[in-house]
C-alpha cells in the first residue's frame, strides 16, 4: 500500500521571510561581507526569482535560508521558514526542518546523488527520514514520485544508479527527492543551467505544476532571464550582496528601474525572429574550394556490442573552415559532444573518415597525431575541472607550451603567458594566483588563454558559457570573437543555448539521436527551420519577456498536446 501525503497546509503568512539578513565569511585576509541587509519574503504558491551576477550573493542567501553555510560563515539578522528561526538554530532543529518543511534542488545533480546507491533507494531514504513508514511503502512511494516527475518506466528506473540516467533524468530524481515530503518551501539553485532547452522546459513545467498543486512556495536562484520570465511571479535583483530592485516579473524585466538591472538585461542574448540578414553573424561561409580545418565524412560511432550497442553518431558529415564558427546543437544525447571528440581525435570513428588540417587522422601515426593536436585548443564547460588546482594560473596556461614547445626557455614561456592573458582581458598579476582564487568568469578566460596560447588553427568549445551569468558570458564570447578575428582560427562551438549560437556562429548543425536533422547558415536554419525537431527546439527556448514567453509557452504546450493526440490516433 502506498501512503500519499497531503499537500502542505496553507500558511497564514510568508513561508520564507528574511529580515536584514547578513552573511560574513572569515578568510585568511580578513572578514569578507557576502550579503548585507537583505529582506525578502516568499508567499505560499509563489515563485520569487533571485537574480544577479556571480558573486552577488544569490546562492549564499539560499544556503543561509536552509542553514547550510560553511563553518567560516557568520549569519546575522533573521531567516524564518514556516515560523522557525534558522539563524542561530540548533542543527537538530534544522535537520527536522530540511526535507520536510523546506527542500533544496541544487544545480548539479551529480553532487546531490550518491553514485553507489540506486535512485529509488535514495528517494525512499528521504521519505523514511521524516515519516514513520515501512521500507516497502517507501519504495512504492519512490516509484510513484519518479512517475510524478516524468521519469519513463519508473519501476525499472528506480533500480538504476545515477550514472545510468541522463542529465535531465538525474535532475528529475533530485526534484523527486526534494518534493518527497511535500515541503512548504522549495529552494531551487540554478536547477536548469546544465540542461538542454527541451528538458529545461519540461523541468519548469514540472515545478510550475507542483507549485500549483501543493501551494509550495519557490525561491528560484538563477542567472537565466528567460527562465525568470517563464517561471517567476516576482523578481529580486542582487548586486554586490544587496538587493537593488524587486517587484513583479513584468515590471522588473520590462520596466527596470535600476541601472544595474538594465545592464544585466542588455547582456542577455535574445533568440531573434527578425529577418536573417539582420540577425546572423556577419561572417559568411568559406569560399568554395577552400580546404576545411576539420571535417567529418559519413562518420558513425558505436559504443558497446550486441544488444548493449549504442549508436552515438550515424553517418554524420560536417566541416568547419578557417575564421568560421560552426555551432553544434541538439538535445542531450544527440551526439554533439561525441562529434566534437571525434574531431579532436579522442574518439575513433567506427566508420567514416576524419581529417584535421588536410590530414586523415585514421592514417596518422602517433608522432604526427601529436603534431596535429598542437594545432587544437579546447575550452570545456567546467573550468574548475580543466585547471589543475595544484598549479598557479601561469603554470596552467604555460602547460601546453611545455608539452608542445619544449625548446622555449622559461623566460619566453612567461612572456607568452603574459601576452595571452592580455588578450583574454585578464591582469598579468593573476598568473601568480591559484585558480580557486578567481571568479567563474575569470577561470573560464584562463581556460581560453590556455587553449589559445599555442595560437591553434582550431578551437573546440564544448558548452563554454552555460554555467556563466549573462554579463560574464557576453564578455567571454566577445573575447573569443575578437581573437578569432585576430588569429583566424576555426571554432567548433557545442552548445544547448540556441540564442548564443544564433548570435555567435555562422553555420549550425542540428543533431538528433546521432543524426543530422538539418544544417546550413545560422540565420536561415534557426530563423526558418525545415524540420519539426528544430522548430520544437526553438519553441522551447524561453525569452526574457514574460508577456511574450507566456504566449510561447501556450503555443508549445498546445503543439505538444496536438502531437500526443495525433500519435494516439
């Protein structure tokens, strides 16, 4: 028998109320104030979006509200959840509050899930931590929760480990855990940042439905203004630890009163529906007859054998030329990252050919392949993972020089490092600091400097800006564009952000299930798509205008309903 808990009881007042909240971190160099005098509230059934740049204090507020600040942090003021004071509360009282009255959804589900425990068991454990219920009943509820959050075949998926699920499915599991005890407050910290646009739309639909059904209040921490327009009732804008503007979503996004809010909105890349010649990047396709910098010809990649074989790419042909940016787009699992790794020579194709700088990679011997790779720079989504924490910034940037330019003296390496830091708009003195001491945007520019220090002919950028706030994202993309104009390298740009691709790439390839759905000049393909799949991707992109987004969401849901009806017929 499955026990279903009733929705959270309506609150007489705000479910979350912060009053003059302050947070100070104690560091080796002294005390650093992160949040100053913040007051806000969330009503039952309401979504309040907390927005601002990296370092503005958004996530610190979310952690403070849950009593999850690190040991070197000191909170002052008041944070009350459903009548319980969090600031200064005992850990036992907070443990009873978390997961029952208030729950949190984190940005990266991989850090929130135990990789060695089946997902059904993890959900059941959350249930049994707060309710007197048998293991059998908790397991049944876990399956019901997986079904509720849209996981296909929930009985089978409950026995899966996190690594056996897609990114979107893992995020749904985290949401299932967060709502397992029908909390009155849900704090969601960047819950859709790493998801493709269709999965993001589904997650937002799910959260919207849950809030409506249960009266749950939601505090949404995000840098995605399209998500804010799509999901929030009210918005609070943070700048340097303080709230500088708050109000209904339409007022803040369409009629911002603070200069910082206006600058933040101006940096948002917007998916355009204007004429192609007004929105596509100015660069044109390479002239006929020019040799591609990188080319895949009828490439297929199959992982595994027999019944377990997975065809990651199926007959993919694409090319990128000098001075050109080719965007690879599609849902998770479409083959974007696999295609980029094939181009890098990191994955050997099962069939087809790959050429780099006119050389067939399949026939190149180890020494020749190493020489080819010296002409490639790579920028990954997570700069923390790509930079060695034991090295200084200067050592990280200089590492490709030590590997591929062994004849350079230490003095010459330092000179080249200083020059490339200048090019990516970073102060030279950062060379002596550790990557952990830099902001997210600075670390990503260090990754870019490392990728470009050898002045490569090809830059492969795999989701390089998805985790960055809009103003930092704009700065990083501007740097890449300026350096591409200066150095003339080709760029293979993998992204799920179609608005960024529309403004940044000259050509685009749309992948689905390892196959190319369509490709062509960006202005044509993303403004006048030929396939329903591409049209569906574009319809799922939220735009930072709540009025327009409301209409787009209604059209998308109507199209989905019509599609299901047609399929059933």
